[in-house]
């Protein structure tokens, strides 16, 4: 019980430190979040650029290593431009790309396992306007187990890749050792990581609910701009969640693997 309480406090502490890091330079971290959003969410979803999704999976570990370096520099008040960071991790780029390739193979494996379910969900989404209310409820019930399976299948990927980019780039770990150590660290501090994830998620949801209430009040006075404002606020909340998640990834790595001394 004492260990559980200690780990929970650690997770809460990570959230507080992540927020403190974000508050140091919010514009910088929001810009970093925009780059992340553009590279890994928007571009792969553009019609005709689906092939780019494979490239983004490959380069994701490199981006994470660079982002974590920037967060570390912010914490110790060190100035370092992107070119210097890229020169630092350049000897590790090949191994980071190999990590991206492992992630890509896992994505493909999950897609094959869930191919029938994903196809069924796509048909539901495409035909949702033609479904009756009862059919829509049944469709939503079918989506629940698929979502649960998807979440369970991605837990191994999360544990294997949460710390491994930094361990490769800054701790000189080989690929297999980095993955193994990332899994071990994630399991050992699972309570702290889950507590931090839940707290961050609850905070973002609360922020979005507050934004919804604000827009709802504004809709009575200026209905024409309420919808546009809601889109902007949701987009802003999404960027904040990305920036805080990257900060959380840094502080958890720093504490578990003494990363501040390694990078």
C-alpha cells in the first residue's frame, strides 16, 4: 500500500512538473505541438498522402528525441538550436529509424488482426446518415469491444516506445536493450504513469468542458461566431494536451532513467 501511494504521488508530481515546464514557454511548446500535429496527424490523413503515414512512423522516434532534448534544455535553462540537437543525435539516427521500423511492423500487425473490425467501423461511419436511431445504437455497441481491443493491443507498443527513443539517443542503448528497458521501466512505474495519464486526461477534459460552457454562453449573444470559436478552443486544447504529454514523457524519463544527467 505504501508503494502504491508513493507511486501515485510520483505520477501527480510528474503532472505538476509538466505543467510548470509548459508555463515556462507556452508559445514554444504550442509551436512544437503544431509541428507534431501536422507531421503525425494531419499530413497522413490527407487524401493521396496516406503513404506519408509510413514515413511518419519511421521518423517519430527522431522527433521525440529532439523534443525531449528541448524540454531538458528548458528545465536547465540551456540554449541549443535545432542544428546542434540534430548533430548530437546524428550517430543514433540509424537506430532510431530501426525503432520506427519496429513500430511500423507492429502497426501493420495490429491492422491485420483488426482488419475485419476496422472495415466494419468504416462502413458504419460512411453510412451513419442512413442508419436509424436503433441501428446507430447497435453500431455504437459494436464499436465498444473494437475500441477495447485496439487499446489493449497498443499497450505493448506504448510501453516499448515510451522511453526507448531517449534511451537510444542519449543513454547509448542498443535497440533491443532500449525496448526491453522501456518496457521494464513502464511496468515498474505503471501506477505512477497511469495516475499521471488519468490526471492529465481529466484536466484536458475539464478544460474542454469549460470551453464548451463558455462558447454556449457566447452563443446567446453572438451565435455567428460561437461555432468558429469552439473549433479554435478545441484545437487549442488539443495542442496543449500534446505539449503536456511531451513534457510528461520527459520528466518521467528523467526520473526513472536519470535522464537529466544523460542528455
